[in-house]
């Protein structure tokens, strides 16, 4: 299997998510997956994640090609795997992190008034 095939697959999936975002732009649509409602906004987040991953995997392909020139094909595969996993882990945004306190959890050290949603007031 060619080294660049993973970057192509993530690119195709990113364009598929882009097509969903364009098709449902401006509509209040909910996608039903196993009786759980998922907003179409999550498709946009997935599109961004796959788009960034595609670009980073293409950089990994270049690193793997350089490593293959000086060694074996396995050296290039290992170099691509190490580089791609590092850069994706470093540059992928953390979607689950929020700078505000949630309504369910207590904020340590935050003693003040909070809004209706549990976020501290400025």
C-alpha cells in the first residue's frame, strides 16, 4: 500500500464533510445516529480535523520519502509514522477543552457570580 494513500483517504473524507456542510448550510438540521441527535456543527469540526490531518499527513509523506532515500522502505514508513503522529498530536486543536467553568463542575479558585450557563461573569 502506498505511503500517500492515508493522506488521500483523509482528504476524501474532509471533502465529504465539506459537501455535507454545504448541503445543509443555514438549515436547522439534526443528524440521527443510534437515536442520539448530533448537530451538523460536529460535521464541521470533523471536516476541519480531517483537513488539518490531510495537510500534516502530506508533510509526513515528504519526510518518509526523504528517509527512504537514505535507507530502506521500512525506514521511510517508520519516519512518516513518527512525524505524522507527532505533528497531528501537537497541532490538532482540543475541542473538548473550554476556558469557562461548566455548570456541572465546581471551579477551583473561582469565587464570584456566574451567569445562567455557569460561566463566570467578567
